[in-house]
């Protein structure tokens, strides 16, 4: 699609080419080095790996267990990207590191463009201090999730995409990227609607590329979901559908304390107010900055509502990066008055980078860059850090420069061919154990990929960790092994008298889950299943 050719559109096209400053080049080099050095795999990444290998290597379809159609992943776009790269027979560990570094480079590029746009027209030539980029590059939580094997690199990149879409509403490419954002994670739908409304108000016309990409991308996948999984929502939605605001506020506090975010944002707000008074709100782009903050708000509220995440910072990456990017251009504007003292401001930037880079979560005793294992790491406010998975003694998260042959295409083929576990059903709380046993049917003990357990309403001991499900998972596995992975298995167990009491009490909920999981991929029939489940 071509950019619009009106004079206004020409003025608002993104100036893709720019000359990076010394500070920005330093952020790129050191940021990429830290992405590679801190590269890791969270156990949940093996959910994606098993789904993709079942589709591409084992021929079972996009499923966790053969014959059971459950969408146990949260990011369709990450699944698609992994599949596209896996079909090239690439090792997952290579893919995770490569995508992480490429996404950080793209994030860096957009962050530089955003900072220049937020720097008002000044007399003379402004220089790129880019304090937001420095802050984000040396924040451990941000860099940490450009790997992990989950959709973190896409979430980080899309935070910069949303910032650019607010600043350049006429950009066709930014509109398209925002339109497909719900495929990155479902909770990006409300931010997309905020940007859509702002774009329509600002330009007095409907942002057609955004609407079309949403209908084709998100709408097309929603149709696929109904046809293939007979569900309107992914399985993980049911698992996280709870209200735990007190824990969500603790989760927010955990991230803000670790990186001194509140003092940074308060200082930026004070400077912005002062500059708006002296230069005018229009010159300081106060409204677009406010829209960026408003765009981040729905995700922040959602994270607080569900109680956050078991891992430090992960669910806050999008609102955190977007709000920090909104503070761009302030330091450049202030520094313009002190041209003779610019060298000292560079020193100040370097000191700020060192200070910010020295911060790390309270869950750790040592700086994460040291890559030192901490046995028995205690949770802080029920939250643990990525290092629990990065340095796990089992080795499912390989060292940063290791090849990790067990994640290769050939190793996956060999395991499937030699495995003798066909027909067995087991329970696993660690997803990596399910991945390395591809023929074994597995009931994921915390309900990530099991449609029945995900719908059982039990209190969470930690976010997304309902420990009461562990015992129920054993019951599900016993019934599955005896009666099979098919619709009606639990009803037969109840009729035979072999079902535990909780199954008898929740039989209707179980039957609803079975109707979706064992559907026949008939669109009309599946629409009826979805309709009954919603209404």
C-alpha cells in the first residue's frame, strides 16, 4: 500500500533515515550485547515449541496433544513467526536469539525516530541524547524479555510501533502494524482502539489501513480459531480470568521500585510542564505524549486486574516502554540552553546509564549480568525473576553461546521416532518435560493447555498458578488414560462410578470444554458451540 500523497501526509511521513548520535550508537551496541548475554528460555516457551513441532514435524496439527484441539498459546503472531522459521529447519535456540536481536534493533530504530519527533524545532542543530532510549536499554527487565522464547520481543517492538503510530498517524505501515497488534497479544486490542480513535479524530477520516489489517489479520485469525478450536478465546484467557487487584498492585510496585521509575516519570512531568509554559503545549507535543500514556493505560489496568505474572516485569513491558518513550526530547530541549556545557551532559548521560544498569530486581542477590545461580531464590511479593529459568539446573535454558542440539529439527524427529510412550498419559507441571516426550499425551498440571483445568475456578497461590489443580490434573490423566482423548470420556467415567466427586459436580463445565476440544472443524457447527459457550 502506498503512502497518501496529500501535503499533510507528506509532512507526516516517517523520516526513516537518520544519523544516530554517539549515545544512540552506544545503546545499540551495548543493548544487542546484553540481549545476547542474557538470552534465556522460560519453561512456558516449550508450549510453543511442542505446538509448532506437532504441526510441522509430527503431523498432528497445531495441538498440544493429538486429537485435542486447544489453543494453549497466547500469541498467534509469535506462533506464526516460530513456524515460519522452524520450517527452515532452524534450531529454536538460534531462532530465539536471532529474533530477539533483530527486534531490539528495530525497537532501537523506532525509539530514535520517536525521540527526534518529540524534540521540538530548535534554533541550531540539536544533538541526540535520547534519555528514554538510554533508560530502556539499561533496564534489565526490558532487555531480559527480548528473548525467553515467548512473544516478549514482539511486545517490546510493538510498544515503539504504537508510539510511532501516534506521532505519524498518516503512516500506512504504522497503521497496518497497529491493526495486527492483537495477534501479538490479545490485551493489545484496547490500545489499538485508542490509537484508532485518536487517528480518526486527528485526521478527520477513518484510518482505512488500520481497519483493513485488523479485519484481515485479527478477524481472519478469529475465524480460524472458531473453525479449528471452536472457541472465541484462547485457553489461557480462562486460566487468567480472575480479579486479584492487590497482587496486581504488588506486581506493579515490584517493577517500579526496581528501576526508580516513579522519580524518573515525575521529573519528566515537571520538565514537560515547565517547557509547555515557556514554549507552548503544541510545540512540546503535549497531546501526543498524553495519548501515548493513555494507550498504555488499558494494558496496565488489565495487568493489575489479573494479579500480574509470576515473572518479574514481563507483563509490564508494553506500558512501561510506551510511557518512557513518551518522555523523549525533553533533555534535548533543556540541553539546548547549555551548548557550552554539552560535554558535561554527555557525562551525565553515561552516569545515568551506569546507574540504571546497576539496578536489578529484589528477588536477586547478585546482578543478573553475572549469570550466577541462586539456589532457593525466594519470591518477592509472590514474584520470581527470570534467572530461576535462565540458570535452572536442568539446563532447559541453554547458556548464551551454546548450540542446544536438543532443540534442533533433527533431534525432534529422532525423539518422536524412538519414543515408546504412545498411548500413555501423564501429568507435567514443567512444559519442557512434555516437549522432550512428543508421543506422550500430557495433562499440563497448571491448566495452560488443558481445557478442563483452565475452567476450574480455584484460588491462585501465585499469578496463573492454581496449586489446587495439581491433584485434579492426576484425576484428569487417569480418566484420559482409561477412557481416551475423546468427547464423552468424563460422562462415561461418571456413569461407571470411577470419577471423583469434583468431576461429577462440574460435569456440565467439562462437557462444554469437550465440545470445543473435540470439535469436527465444521464452521457452522463450531459457531453454535461458541454461541452456547458465550450466551
